C-alpha cells in the first residue's frame, strides 16, 4: 500500500531512463505538466517524440500552453482549459492520461474508440473508470467512447491498481488535483515510486 501525499512535481525529467516502465510515459509526464506540475522533459527517443506530439496537440486544443525547445518539452496549465474531443491516438494506452486530463477540463470531453483499452489481459477501461469514479470523477462509457465532465478538484480515496502500471500512473496523475492524501493498493502500484521518487512524496506501508 502506498500513500500519495499532496504537492506538485518539479524538476528536469530524463525520459530515456524511465521509458522502460511505460511505453507512453511521455504522455503521462506532459499531462502532469498540464495539471500544474513543472516538469521539463529531456532525452526523448523517436517514439517518445511521436507520442509527445499527439499529447501536446490535445493539451493545446484544451487551451493549455506548450513549449518545445530542441530536445526539451513541457506544457503549462491555464485558467481557460476546456473540454476536447479526441480520436486516433497513436496507441491505446494514451487514452489513460488523456482521460485524467479531461477530468479537470471545463465541459464534457469525448474520447473515441476507448474500448481499445479492453484488448489486454486487464480490462484497463473498466479499471480506469472504476478508480477515477472512486475519486469523484464524472466519467462513463457510452458505446465505444468515454465521456468525461470535468471538475476543479477530486476527493482523495483508497484506489486499487488492478495489477496494472497504467492504472497506477492514472491514479498518480489524478492525485495532483485531489483534496487529501490518496491511498493506492495492489500489485504494480510501486511503479509510481520507482519513476517519481525524486519528484513526489510517498509513504509505503
């Protein structure tokens, strides 16, 4: 069990060193930026850059600010970030960080083809909706799509990892805008400590 303590993450992030933990880690990091963190991404590989381009497009469409400087990337939140309609992401896993971002955008966002998250060993779509709902997110599946009505903040609660690195990372992102300390239980939940131990406060029990 891990307690995720409040506070944003700040610092320079070497993507190459942590990309082995998640093929779409760049997407999670840029969404963290768009939710108020101050992370600067560096040392991106070709695949990381492709993922970054897609996620930066979503952030920019929502009203966030993006910045590209040679091999460095970051994004910034603004006070006018609004709902988006998203389709054709490069890989299904990217739906997860985008969904967390949408939980905090004004209005109702739509992520199409979200059922692609159900093709693996774990039903990631079910896990994502379940855990974000525990935190008070207004999120539901309609047909092939996810529909999410954004809120300013969510409420801390106990969440389960579904034995998935992706769900653990989603819970971590959501914790950036939750009130109170969040508890994460289950296998593979320690992935967030391995990646973010220099950037955020955790307590393992």
